[in-house]
C-alpha cells in the first residue's frame, strides 16, 4: 500500500461534517446564540478558504488557514460551544489533512466535484 492510499478514504467534505455539532447546540440566551452563529460562520469561511486553497495551493494560504483555525477554536465563553470546539481541535490534523495533501478530493459527492 502506498503511503497516500490510506488518506483517500475520507473526502474533505466528509471530514467537515464535524460542523454538525455546532448546528445542534441549543443556546440558553442571545449571547450564546450569537456566539454559536458567529462560530458557524467562521467554520464555513474556513471551508471556503480550503476550497480556494484546493484550487491553487500555496504555503501562504496554508499558513493562514492553520492560523485561522487555531484562533477561532479558542475564542468563546459559551461552555457547550467550547466543548464542541475542543472536540474539533482534537481532530485538527484530520480536518486540515487537505492542506498537506491537496490531491485529496474535496467532496465524495460526484455532483460536487
């Protein structure tokens, strides 16, 4: 088995289904709702950035995406949201695998390729 063969089992899209716990959070107040909504927005900005990177990978874009990911997963005062983000941070390497291996497919849905 080639080294890269084990990496093709999951598409970027599949890995980014990790965003689902954000959508499932039930905020107790407006401040928590705003924090959750902001974080979901940041998550999808990251996804868009990765799609752009996928089209034209550069070291600068890679560094920016890694920096942004590290920054946004640590900036919340909402305990349930911080818990979800902690789980995302623990799988950081898997989520950002496409940055090291841009030949991986972004989507496993053939209509989205």
